[in-house]
């Protein structure tokens, strides 16, 4: 380990909150990858398919369809935050996410999303997949949530991967102070940059934040010569209007981005909102059709961009 990497690891917080480590991913960068999902995100996108990632703290998920209503969780809760009334299990605000209810739940109807891990813990998980990286040209992708919500830890993890010759990809929404953003993004081999909307008013409405900082960080990153793939979630009626598509095309054509990927909106994450006790704001919004995706892709291609529709 070189001195810069050692200093970064020593300066990192002792742990980060990780909510999933997914193996054998082929959608988050080249080759076969291990994707590390960090909790915490400054955006609250209406279509987020990982709502359990938005808060930094570990969260309790309740899978009602698995519940046997045995009452073991009620008895195990030290805060008396769980009650069963008329066959319905409820968890009150007294819950501290201690996890004792999940330990006694044989049906796995109660789960904790998020656990604290050290850099060493994460590296140990990653190194189990080294043979797949070597054979496929893959590596590690840091995703979320938003990795930049825990930037010092992410910097240390990127350094630890670099010391071991493991290729890295950072997936980010780009919403972070410029200095923090560049320190982390420039340490990754490839950046997958999620760009939601171009219209600033609509961006604020649908994600909760302005896109000014996001666009500025993207411009600064490509100006530094970093390989960047821009990812756009295609949301019918939200960001696929002719005006929005035109703004995407004009803005991205002026930047030397490596590729643009279109990610069709899907309903896969909708059920998670109920498990978290949240309301899914998009309801029964339609998924984009093949024609919708072709219209979006063709417009970007005509602007000279290298476009891929990820299905």
C-alpha cells in the first residue's frame, strides 16, 4: 500500500453503512462485477427503486406477505415498539432498529437494511470474486444510495482496491461539493453518472434538489479527461418530452462523454415502499415502450452521441 492510500484509509471513518453487496453483476460496468451499495442519498427521486438506500441509518423492512403472525417479534422487542392488533403487525416510532426482532423471525419477514462495515470487511467480500474479475475484465462498482454520502470511506475503499489491482467504477448522481466530488470521482477508473432531468424546476420537483451542482460537476469531470458514461432513467411523461430530450441532446453533445445509457423505468422497487411504510409517489405510472425508448435514443444518436438502451 502506497503512502497516499495509507493516509486515505487512516483518515476514513472506521465504518460505513452498506445495505447490499451484489455479486456477478453485468450491468454496472465492464465484465463481471461486485457492486457495493452504500446507504444515504441527497436525492429523493420519485422513481427510486432502492428507497431503503435514501436514509443513512439502517432501516427496518417488514415483508407482510411472509409474516406468520407468531408474535415472536412482539416478545423480543426491548423497546415494546411492536404490537399485533387484529392480525396486523405494527411497528411504532419507538423502534431503534436494534435488529432483535429480525433475529427471532424465522420467516424472515423482518429485515434490517444496512449494516456497518470496515474497509477490511468490504475488501474481504470483494476478494472472494477476484477470479471472476481476472477472467472477465471486471471489478468493483460502488453504488447506492449515493457513495458520495460517505466520501472519506469511499476514497479509502477505492485506494484499497487500487492497491490490489482491482478495477473500480463509481456510480453517482453527482450531487456533492465540487472538491469532495472530484477527490472521489477522479480516483475511480470509470464513472457512471446518473442524470435525471435537465429542466431545473422539474428536477427540483421530482428529486428534491437543484441540478445546478450536478451539471457543474459533470462538466468539470469530463474536462479533467475522466471516462464517463451518463445514465438517464427514462420516465414517461417526466423526462421524455420533446423539450427534455432536446435539452439532453444539446447539453451532452457539447461534452466528451464516453457513452449515454438509457435505463427504462420499471416497477420492480415499488413493493419496497410498503415494506418501509412509505408511499410510492408514482403509483401506476407506465413503463416506457420500445417506441418511447427508440424516440429518445434516436434523438441522442442524431446529436452524435454513443447511445445504448439497457434492458
